[in-house]
C-alpha cells in the first residue's frame, strides 16, 4: 500500500487548495489514526509527509482545527517510539519548525478582565483555541523526543521571545519552560542556573500574567527538577515567592505564589525550609485573613504542605495558625465556599500530624465534633468535601492513634458506603457516532475492541480513597479495628467479584 501514500497526500492538498477544509479535516483525522496505529507505513516517505504537515500547521490562514490536526499528526509520530523508534528524532529540522509553531500558538492569549478580577477559578480566561493545544503538545513533544533534541531548539528561541517587547512573548517563553521541564529534566539540570535566572527575571515583569507564568514555571520545575532545584536555589526562589504573595492588586498572582510554595516544599527537607518559615507562615496567615476565596484556598494548601514538610519544626507556629484554621472550618458553611472548608480539613489534619498528638490534643476534640456534625449532613454525590473528609479522618487517626477509637462509629458507616460505590459505567459501540453524554469533566472514555466505555472517574477516585482509608485504619488501630472486620471482608469479596465480572 506504500505507493498510495503520495496520492493520499495529494488528495489532502487538493482539499485545502479548493477551500474544502471540512473534508481536509476528515482526511487529517484518518492520517492521525494511521500514524498512531502503523507509523512504519510512513517511514520511507516521512520527510515529505512531515514537511507537508508542518506547512499546514504553519499556515495561519487555515482554520485552527485544521492546523491542530496537522500538529497532532507530527506529535503522534514523535510518540511512536516503540513501533517506529527515532523516526522524528532523525529529522531535527522538522522538530525545530514544530517547536516554533507551538510557541507561536502560545501567543493566542489576551488580557481578560475575568482573569484579573479572580472572582472565579477560571485561570484560562483570555486563552484562545491555540493556547491549550500548544501547551499540551509542547509537553508531549518534550517527553517523546527528550531533552537532547528539544533543549538546543528552546535555547535558541527562548531568548528571542524574552527580548521582544510584547508581554505575550515573555509569557509564552515561561509557559514553554514549564511545559518542557518533565521531558527535558536531565538536560535542564545541567543548565539549571540559566533556567532559574530566566524564570526569576519574569517575577519582576510589569505584566501580571507574565509574573503568573514565571511563578507557574517555578512551581512546575520544583516538581520536575526537584530536589536539585530546592537544594541549589532555595535562597533565591523562596524569597521571590514570598514577595509575590504581597501582590494584593493581583490575587491570581498571590494564589499561584502560594501554590508554588506547595510545589517547592514537597521536595524540600525541613533543614532547607525552616529558616524561611517565619516569613512564609506570616504571609500565608495574612492571605487567609485578607485574600479572596481563591487566595485563601491556595494559602490553606500551602500551609498544609509547609507543615507536612517541616514536621516538628511547625510546632512553633501552631498556636498562631490553628485558630484561623478552626474558624474557617466552622464558618465556611455556604455552598459557594465548600471547597474552602474542604481545604481547611486537609490543612488541620496535616498540621495535626506534623505537630503530634500531645500538641494537637486540646483542639482535636473540637475539630472532631465539627467533622462529626458535618458527617451527618446530607451531601451531593460529587461534593468535594466527601473525599477531603475521608482523608482528614485517616490523618487524624494517624495523629491520635488509639484515642481515635471513640470516633470510629461515626467514621466507618460513610466510609464503607463510599467503598461500596458502584462504578458509573456507560458502554456504547465504538462505531457509533453518538458521544457518551457528560455534564462534567470527570467522564473518561476508552475504546476496547468494538466497545466505547465511559467511566465517571470521580466515583472511582472516592471508592479508591475509601479503600485506602480502610487499610490505614486497620494498620493504625490494630486490634481496635476488630469490630469492623466482618463488614470489610464482605466488602473485599464484593469488590473481587465485581472486578471479575467487569473483566469478563
């Protein structure tokens, strides 16, 4: 069938030249499928095919959907490492062109008032169709072909973008660094000083969206390049993040700085973190009191992570922090701020674990009473508080040990109920044009043979969390867990049978 490939490409070109983009998109979709299933079919003529696809991706006059499919084709080939190893890596000029296209697509972002007001959690406000596609594809490209191929290209393009007058180009450069970090970690670690310098310069940029992108990059690199980043650059990064939390004119920047503190501290030893705790904790407490809800949620998550990372060193701050945490837990009762309450549970339980039972004991009873009262109120199936509460109970059990036994009669019934949730599964024919209907983002679809299966992952996540919590209670309480053994064993057999049935 090899001889048909030029004719296939001519058919695609004819559609585009005659402005039949709908037909061209159908052809591109089929070619993407072919690239994923049989990439070796394209090997002999890969230079011609990849070149044609990049021409389509570079053609600004075409519809976004057409260009995105052309990009998807090239990315799919790059990801075909097992079936066609090294095929795209041998075409560095095409990788460079694709990288340029993706960075250009990142410029599809505007100043949206909704982003600045931060009244909602929509951090995507102002982003065009190209922006999200470019982000995802940069990540996939870097993972597929590695840092040795990507970093030289990035090293040439990023300085050009960072020296341009448009804030969008500075923003694009910083977003690019964040997106390629995972796939290029080994090579970026060799140039860490240059990378960190680029990002920290972005903290001083006059445009808040660029500062946000710089914070986003540090957060991502704290995960992908940790703990090297933390060990070598804590003295530069932590003060920069602390200063960013003072930006009350831009609450999104504040919230993201708190989130980056979380990323940084997760890969941080107590010895590195402790000298900065006075400044970080005091600023997070200010955000808890004066910030918008999104900022408060970020501060709670950061405090939880800092406590978890610093462990015994956090006792110094316990008396200052716990009253605010309990106030949020007791007062954030509206449906609009239920996530704030959920994160306060997470924070309290992690702080309790960090400081230990002796320090936490006086507040534990009051916290437990609030949680027990909340446990008895009806909740919607997808209420985030349910999952947060399950995890908070387990952490409190680890903190209190045998002192937790009096609360088990309240904890176990809803926990067993969550563990027994039935997976919400929808099955249709893979050939059907009907999409599996979903009113939220928690439906994941997979194709197995001739069936398309839709699974509500939020239900599975709650079920998995509950099962993990049961293991935690059994491990922590030892013989104290005995009264619930029969029910858990029945649940175990039920799960085994249900999964056996699903496999069949």
